[in-house]
């Protein structure tokens, strides 16, 4: 079997992200106008990126905003290309805060962190493990949930990831966005995001951004794409194939997967840490 997972500083990574890439993170040349899009995998990364891309489209008067490879998936040989990109550069990453290059942190870059109910995140990741050829097959949901709760999945523990960013020194430049709020009132969230980024948009534009980033529109657009997945345009380091992303896009799918016993297991293993985090406590666990 090909090895699909390896560990770096105690955290499981897909081997698609090489140790070389992880070791060269500090070579990243940060700029003040860089915008970081941070998420634990399966929290709505592609959704947020679509919103940001459309917002900047107005700000840049029709020019496309530069979206870089994920921070952990940069090709060190392409450092010049990265340097030549016009700002602002949108940089996605699934890295926990302690692995992000110091240089990015000291520039006080604007950062958006997407949070999703961990139960739905676990379900989404379980299906991703089945379908994504860069991840090992885990056939049984109960086996996968066990791994998830122990933090033995790509990018480690959900709650540790969130806490690392919640306690960041740069916290006044971080906007935390909940997936469930995006589902509840997308135009309101788009307005909040645009204010945070200082991108002025009209109400018509807010509606347009919300429409273009709806689940059905995004899914249809991707399904119509004929081009093969392009490794140079990757929002999530776990895949360049966007056809793998749009599964259900729903809140509460965990109820179709968790047994009562698994729900108690979740509480027993994560509750204490969740209670120690304001952001994690604010997640709506019941629907
Ligand atoms: P599901 O597997 O539950 O459907 P990421 O982009 O971080 O990999 O997250 C993927 C998850 O976000 C998937 O969840 C996907 O369906 C969901 N998603 C992507 N775009 C969405 C949208 N516009 N609206 C709602 N959910 C979306």
C-alpha cells in the first residue's frame, strides 16, 4: 500500500503535503495585505473562498483576486511567482496556528477562520476519506469517529485546532465565521465579512455574492467543469478535485450517522475541552 499519511510535529498530514514543504513554511514571504483563510478540513473552506473571490471581484473592479496554493502546499521552486502576484493575495490553510510562519503573524494579516459543528465536520470528513484518493479508506463510520475523537485524522484534533487560533496573539485581526450562520443568513454573513475586510459592496452585490456562493450554484458549476483537476489551483491541500467537495452541504447530517452511544462518546471525550473554549462552546450542538 502507498503511504498516504505521515506525521509532522505530532500531527497527521497527507503525504501529498511533503515533509520538505512543511519544513520550508518559514520561507514564506508574508505581506501586510495578505488575507488568510483558515479552517479545519471540511468546515466550509471552498464556500468561504467563493465568497471572498466574489467580494474582491467588486473591490478590484473586475480583476480576479490572486488565490494562492494552501500555505502548506506551496512549491518552494515557485517563490518568484508568489512574489509577483498582485495583492491582496488570498491564502488558504488548514494549519494549526503554531505551524503558521511567524512572519505571517507579525504582519497582522487579516484572517478569517471558519468553524463548523464538529459532529457534521466528522461526518463530512468520513465521506471524504472514502472518496478522496489522497486519504486512506476507512470503511466503518464507528472506526472513523474513534479516530476523529482521538485527533488521529488529517490536521489532528478539531478542538485543538480551534483553540490554537482562538488564543492567537493576532486575535483582533481574526474574524470567526460559523458554517451554521452562513446557512442561516448568508447575506448577513457576507455583509459582516465585507466590513471586516474593508471591501465596500452594495446590497445588490451582497445578494449576488450570496447567490453565486449557494450550494446548488457551486455544485452545478463544478459538475459542468470539463477540465481535469489542476494541482496549481487548490483550495484544500487534501485535493485539487473540486468534484469531491460538494456532497450534501447541510446542517445536522450527523443525526443520520451518530448513535446515542456515539453521542455520549463524543461528549465524554470532547466536552471538557469544548467548555474551555468560548468559540467551541458557541457551536450549536443540537438542532
Ligand atoms: P458535506 O460533506 O457535509 O456536504 P471544505 O470546503 O472545507 O472541504 O468543506 C466541505 C464541506 O462544505 C462539504 O460538506 C460541502 O458540501 C460543504 N459546502 C461547500 N460549499 C457549500 C455551500 N455553498 N453551502 C453549504 N455547504 C457547502
